[in-house]
């Protein structure tokens, strides 16, 4: 709980950003960490609130008041152990998680919440700097072999948990490196990729074997995979993007965000682009359709590539500047959120529906749009056009890709197209096939992926060790 009177004495202080004029010149992280003294002062703000609603706000159920108290008292190593007891990769969540725990903070009712995300990141970064984080290989082996399909956060969390209890874990990843959307979707300026590399090195030292450039269902037959392993964990994510099937969709220059963002990440890391069509915003008028985090990432990347202008379109009405705390708390509130990328130079338009992509000679030149009301009905006379040389569709993801792996495994899908598996057993319709993360729940947060990977691993372990009372 930190200091008993800390929330009365200390104002909220969070990490700051380097100036936009400087940070748009590179793809490095630009968040300025708090000092040790400032971090301990922020931990002192954690209240003796009786019921820590932040536990429920955090999908991995981090024991936030406990490690806040340990940080306040300078016991960083115990704070790290506590943090790792619920979260395999706090350096990921401490950078890219939207922090629903802070929305649930009791102090948020009458003041500003505790800087939980910043403190979490400080703990794990300090742990790596001090050399406290080391591989934890199992001392015994079970002789059971598990395949994890997909090396995103859900797959990595499941693989680590399974390896630490002694199973022989093999991770199959269709791309050249591990990380999933953390590697190929989130830009380096939000999270540098060496953070993933050092965790992969830890997993390898714990006995996890990674098989890269192996697309299960394409390069490796699914039935061969099933036959050679005692259990399969499907953690391939929800990669089917939401499309915008309107006139002009086939024009050159209209792309999914996840065709655009991975290219730049590969440029930064020196990987081949794996495509003959480079997508660049340099010298172009860019329109990003979609108001979420992926759209924000497209803005920051376009600005760094030298776009002439960047406009973001959102179909929903402009949210209020501040939430009605007494109405929404402790749930995630609806309010206007401005990211670092928005501050780097972009125009945001709300309540706008795109009706047609306009082109010339087969290439995009603009968009025909109109304003809509709160029920998404067109407002008469509100039509307008936008100039565009590049359009990026960042409207989220609808489901896992069905062709290939899921099609050949013939597992049951839910009405949304995700693998049908409950949150108690994580078992699919096939006896030894389990599913977790976005492939099971649909598009979600990295912190939910880690939670599901951990819980799925516990269910797989129980299955492998002969427990017969697993729920279906």
C-alpha cells in the first residue's frame, strides 16, 4: 500500500516524452523513465483502500499494492519476484498495455490514479539492469512433448510456463523471429525489439525450442504435428483484418495497416521485407481509417517516413474529454485518448464514414466521405472529399485466419470465427488441442494474451499429468 498518507502528500507524476521534433527523426523509444526517488514517491501514493480494485482491472491479476509497498520501501528484488509471479513479461505490458488497472485504481475516484504501469516497468527494467532475471530451467523432465503454434505473447507465456514444469516445448512460428504483433505490429518507437530477444534467449535457456519460418498447415502438415506431440497449444493470434469493401477498394495505395507496419519494423531490424511491393508514406498525403492503437501506430510511422500530411478517420463520435468517474469506475472509461503519435502531427476526424475510394489510372487519389450521427446514419449535405495518396485500413481484426491450420485441424469455431474453447480448460473440440490468446478470444490486449497463455499452460499441464476432471 506504500505510505499510509502518501496519496495526500504526493501528486501524480508520470514518465515524460522526448520532444516530438526530436523523436520523429528515429525509431528508438523516447519515454524518459522516472528516477528511483520519483518512482518510490509514486509507489507511496498507493492507498490502504481495503479492496484493491486494481486487481480486477489487471487481466493477469498483478498484486499491485504488494509491489508498490515493496518499491516504496526499497525492496526492488522482492518487488520483481512478486511481479513475475503473475506476469511473465512485465517489460512488455509496462510499455504497451493501456493500463486498465489504473482506471480501476480507488484513488482514481477522487484524484489521479497511481502510476501503476510506470512502476511496473521500472521494477522489471531495474531487474534486468541488476542481473536479477535469469533462466529458470526445470530440474526434472516429464517426457511429454508440447507444440505451441505461434510465438506471440500468448504462445511465449504458455511455452515458458510449460517448460518450467518440465515439459519438452517446441514453438512453431511462421515468421523469422518470435514476438507476433509485439515484433511486427507495434513500432520500435513504442517497444524496441531487443526486449523480445532477451526474453527469447531466456526461454531457450529454459529448454524451449523455437522453429522459425515454419507455417503449420502449409510447411508442416497439421496431422504430423499432432502425431508427434502429446498436446498442441494454438496461439496464432487473430490475423484476419477487418476490410472496407466499398467502391475503389482495389485501387493501388489502399492497404491494411498490418501490410504497412511490419515492413517498417523489418527495415529497422534489417530483415527482408518478404514482399515485392514496398509501402511507404514518404511525400504522400496519408489517410488512416480507424481510431484505435493500430491507427495511432500508423500515424507515428507515417510521420517518421516523411508523410506530407496524416489524417485519421474514426466512424464513432468524438468521445468526451474526461470520463464520468462516478458512473464508469472501476470499468474502462470512454474518453478521448491522445497518443504520442497524435501529438507528432496529424488531423483527427470523428463521426466520419468513408463511402468511396477515388482514383485515377488505377491509383488512389482521394476519399469520398460523409458525416454521421450517433446512430451512424448519414447527415444530409455533409459529404466531403479528402486527398489521399496512401490509405491505411486500421479497423481491427475479426478472427484468426481459417485457411490452413484451423481448416485442416477441423476444430470447432465459435460464431465469431475464433477457436471454441472455454476459459476453464482452454480445450478445443479435439482432445489434445488447446487454444489461447487472440486465437481463442479474438482481438485483445497483450496483457490478456499473457493471462490466457499462463492459464492455458496450467490446463495443458494438468491434462498431460493425467488429471481427469478437466472441464470441457
